[in-house]
C-alpha cells in the first residue's frame, strides 16, 4: 500500500492579479499559498494600491489554498495602513479555513472596527 502524499505548505505558488474595474475599490485576487516565502509580492501590491488612496481595498481570496502567520500579517498590515490613509479593507470570497483563522486570532473583530472619517484635503478642514 502506498501512503498518500501530504501537502506541504507553500507547495502552490502564490498568484495575484488586480481588478481595477472600480477605481474607488481595486481588488487584489489571491490564489495559491500565502506564506512566509510567498507573501512579499502581495505586500508590495497592497502598498502600491494603498499609496493611491482608494476608498476601499478589496482582497479576494477565492483561490487561496493555504495561509500562515506571515500571510495573516499582510491582511493586518493592509487594514492598519488603510486606516491611516482612510482606506477601508474588504475581504471577499474568504474560504472557510481562513474565516476560522481570522476569528480565532481576533482579526475578524479588528477588521470590523469602524473606519475613521476619511482625511480631508485642502486647507479648509472641518472641526
């Protein structure tokens, strides 16, 4: 009898693509394994899009197969930096295993915190 092969983390390369059909809410589609050795390109794409100050940044995880703590930190980073710039973070197509991890780690509660008012531009800010 042949023992089944176990799937190892990071066995599937990370795939990311950006959907800009809604400029106010660009969506990054994530597939494969989001882990220590694969997270850098996603983090760079998040930073690039947040620099454009969209109203919302969407992370679409429909193709995600695996996530580790580094991958989870990319989500928290996106939320934290988004909060500072007035961009809300929205997760879409979250697989059940990711939803469980987000709940267990408290990230779900973090993501549901109210968004502060978007920073105003120009010299006539309201008080």
